[in-house]
C-alpha cells in the first residue's frame, strides 16, 4: 500500500509538471495571407489575397496651363473669354486579370477628376471587360488608328479619336495579324442634330503589328436620321431630310525608325466619310462653322482628312514630336463648305522614369467658302507623374 501510494503521488506530480510546462508553451500564431507578386502579366501585378486574380494599381497626376487662342479676336484678346486654362487632374488605374481555360479574363478601369479654372469635374475614362477575344465596355473606337504624337496637342488635329461604348470580337491570326468586328454606340459620333439614338455603328478593322511598326484598315457604317423638327443650319422644319446610311473608310501605317534612335517613329493615315464626318475628325462646329452629316433639306455631307506625325527620341530623356492634319468638307444644298489644316509640335523631358515635363505649341486655320478665315494659335506647358 505504501508503494502504491508513492507511485500515485509521483504520477500526480508528473501530470502537474506537464500541465505547467504546456501552459508555458507559446500559442501558435494565426496564418498570415501575405500579398504575393504576380509575374504572369508583367511588372507591378499582385495577387488579390484569397484569390487567383492579379491586380495592378496605378495612377497619374497632371497639371498644365494652356494660353488660349491669341490671334484675331481669339480668347486672349476677348475680355469675355478665358485667356488661359489651368488644369490639374488626378487619374486612377485598376487592371485585374485572371487565367481561365478560355484565356485571360481582364477587367480594366481608369477614371479621373479635374479642376480647370476653379471648376470641378469627374469622368470615367475607360471601363471594359475582355475575355476569349470579346471586349465589352467603354474604350477607344476600333476604327481609330493613330491619335497623335505630341505631348499635349493644344490644337485639335483632324482624325478619328473617340472613346465609345462597344462590344467587339477580335480574332488573332498569328504573326501580328488580327481582325475586329464591333458594334459601337453612335451617340459619340453624331455630327449635327439627331432625332434620337436608333442603331449602333458597325465597325470593322484589319491590323498588323510587327517589329517594323504597325498598319490598319478601318471601315464603319453609320445611320443618318436628322431631327426633322430642328434643321441644323436653317432653323426650319427639316421635313425633306430623309434617313440614309453614312459610311467611312480609313487606313494608316506607323514605321519605326531605329536608325534615327530607338523609340522613334513616323505615321501616315487618311480617312474618307460620307454622312459620317466624326470619322474624319469633324465636330458639329469647325472654326465656328456649323457642320452636319446631312444637308439642310436632303443629301449627306462628304469629306476627307489626311494626317501625319513623327516622334524622335533625341536623347535618352528628351523627346521631340510633330503632328499635322488637313481636312476638307463638302456640305450639300447651299450649306457651307470648308477646309482646315492644323499643326502641333512639342518637346518633352523625362529626367526620372515616369516624370515628364514639356511644352507644346499649335496653329490651325479654318477656311470657309463664304466667310473669313479663322486662325488659332495656342501654347501650353505640362508637368506629369505616372506611377
């Protein structure tokens, strides 16, 4: 009995000691889900914790001053117009990508807020989804080819440069060749007064991008249905203006010129439109002249634009750019015909990657067939940081 008691006491003491030691052991920490680098889509992508989706977050800050038209009775000489515009803008970019059995599923958003001469505004720049060759959302029109080389573009040049709602399918054939067919929101393409939105524009493009540069052929169909209650130029009832089908074609090529310096290139492009003047870079007014896809009573307006540009990487940090365009518009039934040419040049300096400063100057001349020329001369400076 004495031996048994001793054994029971020893077991109890050992159990107590074990319990005390266990209490002294550190508690295992909860597992931490660290952010992982995703290198499948290039630099600066990270996995969203708990998912297999890679996300890239970026932004841009831009501030600039443009001295508005200084010629004739332009904005600088007209006390009732702004002689300058001072802009500050902040951008946010979000790019999310996920690998699927049908290819990469991508969602992209870019937006910005702006203060110009004390007025605040906000805008959605791009918002689209891409998957398996399909693209749906808000992004650059598939008709557009080259939209300029200059740093700021203080005067507008005449080519198609539109961001539109769309649904498109792109087939890649290999070796840089591709074809795209798209339905695009016509609301962005209305030149003149329309009765409402009916059918979207049909756009098609063939493109190639290789080491020497790139090229594209574009075509578009655009339904023309004028607002019969509001003739765009006469103010009278537009009962004679019938619905019709407008169209546009265009082509362009960009050629790399590494013999000048790496990163240098030149481009050429031309467009023709019948009842679809937005596709040659025209708006509802050009140099103060009313412009429309259709005539005051019947018929469609026609026009063409030619443009070219060059970018030269003069040094590792200094870039030089020059753009120019010429546009000619014929409007039926006594409406004003006109031509316009514009040239814009810039110099930019990038002392640190992503940080650019530059200056820009542009001149344009609009020549209506029944009125005096309208001249524009603008200057601008910009500072920009992209991260």
